[in-house]
C-alpha cells in the first residue's frame, strides 16, 4: 500500500470515529461507550447548581478541584473552616462584584492547597489574588501569604496554631494588606490570638475589627457591617 493510500484510509477511519462520538448517526455494529462526565461538572457540590460555576482541575497530587464563579484578572480565594465545605461561602461570595471567586475543599494540608490554588491562578491570567479565610482557613491564609504574596488577606477568627504550626511567626512576617476580624466572645481562642496577629503583622496596611458576641469564622459575614468591611477592603487592596 502506498503511503498516500495509507494516509487517506487513516484519515477516513479517524473522521468516522469522530462523527460517531459526536452522535452523527453512524453505526459501528456495537454500542458506543458512555460519554465521560463534562469537565465543568461540579455535581459533588449541589450548592453550585445554577451559579454558572466552572471547574478547575489543578495539577499535582493529591487531586485538587476548585470551582470558579465570574471572570476577570482579579481573583479572590475563599479558604474553609475545618468543619465546613466551600458551600459555606456562597451567600457572601456571590455578592462580590467584578472578580473571579474561587472555592474549593481541602485535599492536602490547608496551606499547601492554598499555595497550589494561588500558583494556578497566577499562571492562568490572574493579575491580583486575594485570600479570605475563616478559622482554619484564616490561619492558612496568614501562613501562605508570607510566600505567596497575595494583594490582600482577610482573616476571620484566626487562632494560635494550624495543625501544630504556630501562626504568630508568620503573622510577624506578613507584609500583605490584611483585615483581621474576630468576635470579642469567640470561644475558640481567636479573641486573644487575632489581635496579637494584627499587632505583630509587618504590613503597613492592616486593620483589626473586634465585634460583640461569639460569632466564629464565616458566621461573622452574616453581620452586614462585617460583610461590607470585607468587600471594601478587598476592593481597595485586591487589585
């Protein structure tokens, strides 16, 4: 068989395979295998249904999948409390204008996962990245910011240590503009730790907000004044 004849036959076989896979009506005499799930399927998070979120599969191990809402060069990454998943952020996250919101659940260590997400966004068009963390996620945001250099950090109810790693030494190296928020009656240690982090932080653009009550982590965002403070802080520095 001549090389040209071989190429024509190969192309014809390839074209037939593509047409069959796309449902053109071709019949091979046997059932076609089921189509793989759509890449942007986010069925593991029913809360994202109808939000227009798209799926981000990050390289590396362990497997880490994130969801993105919105587009644009500004990105805000939300980092979970230890007992919550990404759905806990949705009510507030959907109110953020003009930025790409990125949500995910932990796959490895909190600070390692956040570093991976931040690196991914930087290499995929994000010119500015902000971190918003609650409780465990707030500690991860402070620690990771020292080397990831986001444009802004919001810490909601950060306590002393993250899985055995003291947060204070990282807070002392924190150059990023940071908003520290805690409730005065926080029952998990943030009422003492968070003001200490703000005092130690090297950033010249830092602010401490202490509110009455005992709301912890994402629950602080249920207070309109706190939600407004966070939005305004991100708008000012995450650019």
